């Protein structure tokens, strides 16, 4: 199984300024949970027991969130507020370890993943970018990828169809033998021009990677912006190790930009156990 998941969360989140000046973007809540907690719950439901957060200087709130909140818990316990105590204590199950490592310079997503190398003990590990929120309570996206890895032994990159005119915003895969939900990767390119794009299947923030990726990342050159791209390392990996693209089931929101974040808030708001119905009623009223 896949026991280790890496969360690269060292990015600056400039698209959310001023909200992200002092608060990491991964701590922005969709309804009542920070983005990072959706990501952690997805990892845990895929079987992860070691969570590795690659953080930066302004990200202490993330470590605090998954730590014991001693004063808060003592206060809630003394007032017999057991429901709230349970919520505060259950952000991460007791059998799950949280490890933290700093990426001291923003040298790209590939470099952030490489920072986790000393902590990854297994030959295969998962990666979740918390900005990409994937809603599928029945079958969380990373568990779908892990299952595909279990059946095939391949490394797995999650993909989703995008409008052809939007391919230049994403990593795009070349997987001509697609059948059902998956296809063997023959190539992968970062932000292609629409006329050069090998497909309209864009990479989304979920990966299951062979630990061979680390030595490849160590030898991957930075791009013209000075960043080491995971896309370039995967393009090397697939030459001698099977990598599959997997079209997951679920609704994806790019919460790294404002529009995607608002769409996630409205969609998850209308499904929320406590406020969903009242929120949906209110939305219906304001639409008329
Ligand atoms: P983004 O491209 O969204 O960049 O990174 P960002 O800095 O987080 O946000 P903006 O564009 O300034 O608003 C994609 C993912 O890769 C991580 C980010 O934390 C995010 O999860 N990342 C990116 C790193 O951990 N380190 C890096 O050097 C770059």
C-alpha cells in the first residue's frame, strides 16, 4: 500500500494577496475546514500513515493546526463541550504521523518534492497539492490513484479534460492508448501552446510516484524561471519506468485562484450537513 503522502505547501500564494500575507493559503477555509485539512483527510482515507509537509517560512499555522491545541482543549473539556472537543482533536487520527521540512527557497514544485526525500522510507509515495480540491466523498481521488497503482505497479498522474484553448495553463499529457480511465504516458509537457498540445488532458494535483523520482529530480535542470518542474522529472521517469495518466472521478476545484475557490465554497456549502439546505434555499432566492 501507499503509506506516505507529501504535501508541497511552500508556495507564496500571491494570487490571494492580501489574504495570504500572514496566513498560508492552505489555511483558507472552504466553509469550515482549511484546504489543507481536505487534503489530509483524502490522504488518510487512501491509507496514508506518514504525512510530510514541505513548508516555508510563513507556514507555521499548518503545523499548529495538526498539533494538540492544549489551551483550547483544556478549556473545552472543563466546560464539557465534548462535541467541539471531538472536532478539535480529530483533525488527524492518532496513528498518523505529521513530519515537517522546510523548502528554504521557492525553487519550484519539483524541488519542493525533492525536499521530502530524507523522510520518504517507501519505494512509492503519494503527492497532494491542497490547492486542487477534489470533491468525491464516496471515492477520494488519491485512493483511486493508489488503487490503479496497486493493480498495475505504475506511477500515476491524475488528469482531467480541459478546454483546448486552456491547455497552456497546465502540464499536459501524451497518452494515446487511453482506455476507460487510464492510459500509459508517452510524454508530458508543461504549459504547451494549444497548437502543440499532445491532448487536452491536464495534470491535476495528485500523483503516485516511484521513489526513483528523487534521483531524477536531483539531476533535473531548472527552467527559464529558475524552477525545477516535476513535469520535467516525470518526462524522464517515463523513459524507464511505467507511468500512467488516470482520469479520476470527482469534481475538481482549483482553489489557488479566486474563481475556483468561490466555486468550491458554493458547491461544498450547498452540500454541508449543517448549513447546506439553508444555503441552497438562500441561493435560490437571490438568483430571482
Ligand atoms: P503554485 O503554482 O500555485 O504557486 O504552486 P504558489 O506560489 O503556491 O501560488 P501563487 O501562484 O503565488 O498564487 C503549486 C503548488 O506547488 C507548491 C505550492 O505550495 C502549491 O501547492 N510549491 C510551488 C512549492 O511548495 N514550492 C515551490 O517552490 C513552488
